[in-house]
C-alpha cells in the first residue's frame, strides 16, 4: 500500500506543482476543479508537502476565513483533518456550529470523517443523529465515513446499530436510502459479504433491494479481483 501511494504521488506531483494552491487571473472553471482534485488526491496519497500546506491554510482560515478561497476549502478541510488531532476536530465543529453558510457546514461535516483517529470518526457518526446535524446531512456523514479505509467498518457497524432509526427516517425509499445500503460495497472479503447478506436478510429494505444486491455483487468482485491480482501486483511493485 505504501508503494501504491508513492506511485500515486509520483504521477500527480507534477500536476500539483503546476496548479499550485492559489488561483491565477483569467483562470477557467476547469482549472479550479483540476486544482482541488489533484491537491486532494495528493493529500490522500500522503504527500507531506500537500498535507502540511493544508494544515497551515486551515490555521489561517480559523483566523480569517477569507484567506482560503471557497474553491479549495473542502480540500483544505479534509486534508487538515488527515493530519489533525482532537483540537483540530473541536475547531472544525466550532466553526460548523457558528457558520451560517450551509455549503460550509457540509464541507466541515465531511472533513470530520477524514481523521486518522477512529474515535473521532465515531464521535462524528454519533453526532450525526442528533439535532446538531440536519436530517438530510446525516446521510452524507455516514456515507463519507464509509468511503474511507479507516471509516468503512465503523460506518457499517453504525448503520447496523442504528438501523431502526435510519429505517424510520429514510426507509420509504429515495436516493438517501440507496446511498446508505451501498456503504458495505467497499468491503473486500467473502466473510464481510456473508455478514452483509445476513443482515439485510434479517432487516429487509425493499425500497433499496436492487442496491443491496449490487453491493453484494461488488463485494464478491472486490474479493475475486484481489484473489486474482494481489500477488502479481506485489511482485510488480517490488520490481519498480
């Protein structure tokens, strides 16, 4: 995995250096989109320079939000959390509670699911069912947690533990329910597949049945892909 991340950094670093953190005059919308995409992925690949810059810019944001352009705030928040601690977590929640901008609230909520410390992700998940988080944003919190390597199992456990409440809120159908039941599709073992299958057998969600079946298929495909390719990929990286 460390070798994979290094490969990712080597591919993306030239684009990151070319785009930089600050917008240039007469820049196109696609340039702004490319900047946030490349920098976010570089940080996800643990590029230390990118992560340090994000941490510094988040610190500047806390003093004066205007110092960080809205186009890169989601990137700054998420990457700052990856290298953040409990004080960073608390600062993000403080801003979340005081800002009146709904888009900013969403950016901060998503960022609080990106911490390395699983206890902080768990705390955000628990808060997602309180009055602090709007009902439709709860789904984004759980799904965002489930999309990370550290948060996937946490989000799945949270989903099972609070299924009665989540089913009450979203069980009649719609995109939200489908997003929730798709969380376990990131799993990669047949043991997890059987666990997911058993849970939804005991807790059916007819409005999202198709998505559940797709999630189970995705887990089987993930497991099969790893079984077929894991050894060859390891050899390829060792020879680089």
